[in-house]
């Protein structure tokens, strides 16, 4: 059950939706999801007043809750349909997870920071968003035991393309991933056949880096 979600919060969310719409987000289902999810609950209480600004904010473990526009942009690129099986690399605060669940996807999510994993595993069910699977581990490896996926979303900056993730896509599936060191290029790989992938790029973004081999306590 969602607690502490006031009319003021709902009004601020509507303002936020207006902002990201003006920035170019067109997918009505994505905008509706952003309008429903109480982002302030996904942040430390000290940042509640900033929850509906279109900005990223710290969430601990040197990570951030992504800028709403970025969340909406990646979600729009995924072209989510109800029942889609989606792998999320980097659960973080759980906000992007909630957007995907609101879009009626089956979400398999993996988080490499123990502190965030422990927090979000308890938190998400409290606000009514339960992923199909939530694991603690190395996102570069994906979840081969649950593959193939309709799409995969990476929510941290990857210095290179993890080929293992491409192999976990269905034919026709999409991998949405920001690739680069200091600045990342939002990149979409579509699996055209068993061995062929098509690549499109969608401009520069800034993400916290995706780190390897972090699945130890």
C-alpha cells in the first residue's frame, strides 16, 4: 500500500510529466506511469522536496536515482508491451523498476550494490511494485537462467558493450544501454536474427559507472 502520497505530490508529478513531455517524450503509457509513481518515496527523506524536479539525486552507495527524463527516455526506447519479459541491469532505487512494472512488464532485475539490493528488496513490495525476480550480483553477466528476454535495459554507464547481454535477447528484442566512459551515448541494439544485430544511437547522457565483479559482500 502506498503511504504518504498527497494531492500536493500528485500535482507535482503532473508538473513533472509536463516538463518531460516538453523535452520530447511522446509515449502516453510512459507519461502515465511517471504520473502515477510516488518518486518521493524512492528517495531519502532529506530530498523529498526535490523529488519532482527533473534531476538525478544521490541514493547512497555512490549511486543516484536517475533523472525522470532519462528514465522516461529509456522506457520509451524499450517499446514495452504488456507481458514483456524485461531484464533490468541496475535496480538502484527501484524507480525504473516501478516504471516498467507500471507498464505491465515482467521485470527481472539485478543490483550489484549489496546496500541498495537489501534496501530495495524490502521497499518495492511496500509500495506495490513487485518484480518477477530481484537478484544481487554482477550485471555484466545478466540472468542467463531466465533468458531469453523481450528487452534488456542497463541503467548505469557501461564502458563497453557486454556481449553476454546480447546473447540473452529474443530475436526482435532490444538492448537499451548507455555506452561510454565520462559521457555515454544512449545505444539501442535490436536482435534482427540469431547472429545479426542492428545498432542505433540516441545522443549523450551521463550515468554513474557500471562496475564489474561486485557480487561479493
